[in-house]
């Protein structure tokens, strides 16, 4: 079942993310339509996109914002691109209860 950029997949939740690296500060912008019209979670990351620094900063930001352990996050797809799919392992219903209220929607 999909809910915006969030999807339940085999005992986990995936999140479609659009990352903007080298931002002044790391922050979640909100849920926005991507170029193809699909909804993604837009995140600005202060880290540079080299040697996995931006991916690590993204995971740190999401874990801190959603109050989930960093070890439950992984980059499922798009590790080298701006469009990523992040996997969060755990009980999907519990994960969604934590992350959906902490994600603002912007148009």
C-alpha cells in the first residue's frame, strides 16, 4: 500500500526521496511532486555527494527527525543519484505512525 512517497514492502517501509546536496543546512523540505509527477520526500543535505557522505547525512537526518535507529535505514536504490529509495526495516505500521506526522507537505 502506498501513501505518498511511503510504501509498505516485505516487513519494511520504503521512502522515495529527492536529495539536494551541498545545501546550507540539512533539513526535510516536505512531500513534493517530482519531475515525473510522483510524490517524493524532498530533503536538503549539507554534505557533499562524494564517497557516500550525502547518503550517510540523509540517513542521519531521517533517523533523527523520525526518532528511529540509524541501523534500521539503508539506501535500497539510487545510492549515486539524487532520486533515492530509502528502506526502513521494522514493523510497517509502527514506522508509519512515527514518520508521517513528522513530515510536512509543501506544494
